[in-house]
């Protein structure tokens, strides 16, 4: 396998404003989930650029271009703060209100974990960088550089590539939760995995 020169940087340490590029990878990574909001990629990027929390995001570069993101949240800060006014302004009153209703619990709810637990969320790579070790580099960097004793993440049962990666990194499954409206969402279970670090 070819080795790629991937660099991982905490977003808070970036020497310039990278929020637009980070939001672009976020939108590309979750494109399928965001189509209910809009098919307009630029509009989605513009909205999420204003909602991401720079304190918990990391980004990966390949040949100087941002190609991957990962957020390591905690019980004080989440990756994205869903803003009702911003969603309404960006996507209209009805769509924005519906989006807020469905997304607020997913992103705005305080995590029920202890101070020593990091929650891995929003792992995504740009399409052209997939299969080049970007997600592995992001995960490895966070696991080596954060001070949490326990890491938790969730992955949907249809995302077999991510599930295999997390197992390879030492995560073990501890819970499966049946998803409501699973046919509409395209998966049956959310799988919760953890890694304890001594």
C-alpha cells in the first residue's frame, strides 16, 4: 500500500481560517444525510461553517489540501451547535424549523459521559481521499494526543468500512440501538463502541 503524506492539525491551532474547508468535508461526508435540507452544496457549506465548534475539530491535509475531519467532543462541547435561526435563514422557515427539530437532539444535547471520556463524532473524508488512510491518521492522532481515558463512538450498521477501522484501532462494541424510521434512514442499528486507554 502506498504511503501518503497526511498531516493532522487541531482546528484551533490552524494558522488561518479553515472553517469553510472543514465544513466542505463535513457536507461531502454527510451529503446523503443532508439532502433533506438542500441539494445546494454551497448553501450547506455556508450554514455548517457557522455551526461547527473549532475547539473539538481536527483536520487532515494531503498535499496541502484539507481532505478529512474528525471531532472529539466531550460533556462540555459538541462538534456542531444546531442554530434554529441560522437554519431558517439558510433553508427557509419550514425546512429550517423541521431540520432544527430533527437535528437538535442529535447535536445539541449534552453528552451523558464523564469528564474523562472523549466522544468521537463527525469523522469524514473527501471523496478523492478515501482509501488513503486519512481516517486512520485522524483517529491515531486524537488517540495519541488527547488526554481522555475512555473514547466512545457510534457507527451505523451499514458502514462496514468504518466499523472494521474502529475494531482495528482497538474499539469494542458495547451496545446496539435499534433505529426508528430505519427504512427511511437506510440503516437498522446504531453500534456504540469504546476504547479504554490506561
